[in-house]
C-alpha cells in the first residue's frame, strides 16, 4: 500500500515590523559601537604615524560641519529654485556648463571682454573710456571688437525677446509674460541641476562623500526591498530618501558636537562614521514598514458590485444520504 506524498511545509511567516525593528536595532547599535571604536583607534594611530594629519583631520571636520549647516537639502532646494527664478533662459544651447542660460552667457561675455560694456546706438561694440582692465595691442582691438560683436549677436539671437523685453527692465511684467516665462523655466531645469551639483562639488571632499554616501545607502536599501515594486519608482524615490538620510546624518553630527564638543571640536567625522549603520537602518525602516502595511484584498462579502454581474447558477442538487452503517 503506497503512502501519500508528504504535503509541503508552509513557508515561515515573516516577522512583524516591531520584532524586525527590535532585532535590527540591536545589531546596528553593535555595529555602530564597533565602527566608532575602530574609527577612533585609526585616527589616534594616524595622528602618531603621519605628520600633518591633525590639520587635515580638522579640515575634514570643518568641511563636514560647513556642509551640514550650509548645504543641507533645504538650502540646496532654495538654491535650485533661486537659480530658476533669477535667470533668463533661451532656446539655444549656449554652453554645456550652463545650457540655455542667457544670463550666465552674458556674464561670461562681460568677463572675457571687460573693455566693452555693450553695443552703442549704431550697433557697434561700445568700449570703456580709458580702460585700465585690459589694454590690447592696437592691432588686436578691431579683432576683439569683432569677436565681442559676434558672441553678443549669437547670445541675443537665442533669446525669447518677446517674453523678456528689455525696453522697460524695471517694470513689472504682465501676467501673460510671467506665464510664458514659466514655460521657459523647463529649459532651465538641467542648468539649475548642474548649478546645485557645482555647489556640492565646491564644498570639497566632505560634501561629495556625504552626498554620495547617503545616495549609495539609499540605493542599496531600495534594491533589497520589495516595495516599491516598480524599478522606476525606486529610481525616483532614491534622491528623496537620500535627502532624508542627510538630515539624519546632520542630527548625528549635532549630537556628537553637543556631547563631545567640550573635549575636541573634531566630532563631525567620528559621529558620521559611527552612525553609518544607523543611517542604513533609517533607510531600510520605512521600506520595511511599507512591506508590512501593504494592503491585502478583503474577503468577498457576498454582494455583487459589478456592472455586468455573473449569471446566477442553479443551486447544486443535494448530496444523496449516506448508507446506514453495516448496510
């Protein structure tokens, strides 16, 4: 007599968010303590072995504190919005570093040709009288004037002159002009993004490490998470999650300065290194909570709500009575 095949064992239920958070907190705090002790030991060892390490370490902590105070996500968002609001954009790609930016192109033209202030009534370059900024060779004055005129015409030909009128620059533009200028700001989105990235790079190695580190932690957490399910949603969510992690990192640096600022001013880097595991936990926690709170379909309550309901089936015939025992 053949035995029935064994039924597959049910998959173990995933732990709840509360139990998962308690387990992860215990593990990440242990990692944070290990990272903090290891980083402190490496700093002390490097201070004894390498001359000039103290100055470089102080510079790194100063740059991190400056980045936390002046380049946090809200400040960068204000920079992005101010770049769009205060800049005139055209339809011509004027420079790769500032695409479609008419204002930046004019400023660069003025920096390259400081001996000219614009065009005169006759349409020719208007030179500064007795200019001490640049004294070109007499034979090159006409060549520089021709080059200035060509670049000026190239910039002005790519403007939306009917939207950005220069006849009355101090007058308030009409509602129609402001609405039309809003469309031109779409062309300025790459320029504003490049301007924000340039400001991050100007912050030095500290700013690059902070932003790239939080972006990498966010990308790893999103890649290992089942929610959101769409890959393009994860790509859109990654910068937002990284900006939230920067606020958490700023909180760690502030806590380190408040607790240990009386002993040494160089606390930002150690607080950031020790809090790296907790930063990763802060990136995973909302995604794990989203998995735990995913909506499940409710059981059907017996009410048909479709537009074309299914045809009712006749009731099944009753089952024949079972024969009496011993029959």
